[in-house]
C-alpha cells in the first residue's frame, strides 16, 4: 500500500466525500487531490455505482458533475438530496460560471465549483464548505 502525503493540514481530515463524474480522468484526479488534502474519498461514475456507494458507505458531502449521460444535473442533485437527506451537494462542472450558479440555485445544491478553477479551487471551495457546515 502506498503512503499518501497530505498537502496541507486541513480541518476536514475526516470528511467523507463521494464524487460522481462520468469522466474517468476527472474522477481519478479529483479523488487523488482530495485524498491528498485529507478527505476520505469514494467515487461513482454511473447512477448504479452511486446507489451502490451510498448503500455501502455514508458520505458527508457529494461532489457531482452535472453533465452525466444517464441523468440531468437537476435530476441527479434532487436524487442525491432525497436519497441522503441533509447532505451538502456541490456541483462540479465545466459549464460556464453563470450557468452553473443558476443551476445550483434551481436544483438545491449547496455550492458549486467550476472545473475551470482547477483542482486547487476544488480543495479550497470544499474546505470552505466544510468550515461552514456544522455536523
């Protein structure tokens, strides 16, 4: 088993994040950077993998792409919110910022992060969300 060095000592070291994205490269890179930042990460690339992951594991945050082939971003966000009540949902998408922000408001997401902000932006925004949410 390889040893992972954390890039920072963040207050979210025990936060469990489920990432849902159909792009295997984005999924792997996002999982790797969040793992190194101290999050406990699981991934799902399909709707059925999402159901399996949530049945076997209790995430505290769901980070999701909104352009999935099986389901729209609105539907997926609402599904997550009803499947795991009270869980923060963060939209993570390459959509233009204004469209992503509007989508987050309409579907009930707690936050959004544009993929154009890069992986450093992902860690920063997810950490900020963890600091705002009281578990």
